[in-house]
C-alpha cells in the first residue's frame, strides 16, 4: 500500500454578518452555498452570509 496513513478532509463554513462584521466558523453542512444567507447573527439582528467554504486535511 502506498497510502498507509488515512487522510480525511473536514469541510468548514465561515459565516459573516454584514451588519456587525462578526465572523463565525462552523462545520460545513450539506446545503451550504457560497454567498447565500445562512443563520441569524448571534450578536445582532442581522442574517449571516456564507463568506467562505474551505477544507482542512486531517490525518487519522
Ligand atoms: Zn451581526
């Protein structure tokens, strides 16, 4: 076997609130689409927008 170590990619979503500029990183969910509205902001009454989706390589 060439690949002896098992590597998996964990996807993350970064949400940004356009009102108060708050950034929040969370695990990527199936229906996440870049620049679409996400969840309600936790520090003001704004709606967060998905700013970035990225993956981090993890070794197991
Ligand atoms: Zn906010």
